[in-house]
C-alpha cells in the first residue's frame, strides 16, 4: 500500500513498497533488491519498514542514464 505525503513545497510524495515499485518499474522484486544493493536507487526506512520514494527513484534512474 503506497502512502502519499505533501512536502514543504506542497508537492505530493509517494512512498512505495518493494512490490509496488517492482510493478511500476516492470521489474522483479529481486531486481529492485539488486538496484538497491548497487546503490542505483535509494531506499528509506519508515518505522522499520523499507519504502521507496517514487520521485527519488525516478530521479536516480534518470541520473543513472545520464552518467553512461
């Protein structure tokens, strides 16, 4: 279940589970684990649970593309 929160700019931040992120990326959960382990995408902990900020993941992937 994704959560949304507004940041100080009034923009909505979406926090996803690993399963939700994998589905959005059209990848496997294992691929998400690999991307995190390689430092390609950021993971945050909220109350002991791992979550992914969709905007941060998109930004990280765009930066990854630009660095090739």
